[in-house]
C-alpha cells in the first residue's frame, strides 16, 4: 500500500475539491473539452520541466512511496498525475470562488469596461 | 540552471503570458488572489506531506537550502524551507496554477465551452454564504 502514498495525496486533492462541482455548481467537469484543452499545454510544459529536473538531479523520489511506473525520461506516473490533478483543483477553486462571490474572471460575454477588472 | 533560477524564470514568464500574451490579466483580479490563497493553503499541507515524508527529495545543489537529509525529515521552517518544502516549490506551484488558469480563461474567451457558467451555488451553500455575508457586515 505504501506504493500508493503519492497517489493517495492526489486522491485527497480530488476528493477535497470534487464537492465544489456539486455544491457550488462550478461546472468544470461538465465542460470537459475546455478542461482538457486547458490542461494539455500545462501538462506538456511541466512534464518537460520534470524531465530536465530529474535528469539534473534537482529532485528524486523515494521508490517505496510511488507506483514505480515511469512514463518518459524517468518521470514517475505519479508526477504526471500531479500535473493533471493540480490544474483540475486550481480551476475548480477559481470557479468555486466565482460562484460564491459572483466576481468576474475575464471570460464573461460583456464589453470590457473598468468594472471588468475587479 | 538550478531549481531556484528555473522557478523564478517560470513565475516571470507566466505573469508576462497573463498580462501581455494571452491578456487574461488574472493577476489584476481579486478572484485570482482569493483562489490562489485557498490553493496555497492546501499546497502547504499536501506538499508538506510529500516533502516531510521525503517522498520527494531535493538536491542542495539545485535549491537555496540544503539537500533533503537521508535519515530524517528536513526542517519544517528555515534553511530555505517552508512547511518542509523548498520555498522554490511555492514559485513552481504559482507558475503551475497561474498558467492553468490563464489557459482556462483564455479558452473561455475564445468561446470554448464558455457556458454553462459556474453558479449559482446549491441552496444549502448559498444559505451559508448569505449568513457569512451578514455576519461580515455586522462586524
């Protein structure tokens, strides 16, 4: 089970933000295409950073706590999951704050005025 | 480049993307800073687990602080660390989160699933939020 520690932390993040979709009606998972399109470039850039950092030994992983599956350039599967889960959580948080507070984010269909930048 | 140099570069680049490339101007919006302050609180907890348990270890050559010790946890605070993690992780996280949100908002502006928009909250929550607003006003 120790091998799932890293993934367990990510599962905690998904559970911790998942309820926002239901109770704050963030409609992020519902807009799956936009979610996917937003995450892919981030995933590519940060995985590339990870490949470089691991190759230069900036950081390394304790093999007891990760799945042991590598994706590319010694990047653990766990890390790739991180670059998917954290962006999802970030978007859910932004949309939850918008839902709760009604603040503008910048994608509203309005003519841009000074009110737009709150 | 060291992790420190890369992390600072990433933050500068992503802020420039936000302001001048994608023109989402999230760093000028209250909604971003409130969201980010929520995210950073949870980052300190989850990243504290990953770094405190030494699931992820850092080389002293790449960060301002020292290497993750091999037989015990790194300092909770000090030696370039905040909640066990190198402070560079906060810059990394900021760049990751801001870039994600820039992409999300930019796509919405382009018309990629701009709707259905978020909100309003479920009745249970909106009742709670209203109570909170009322108590803020009364203070």
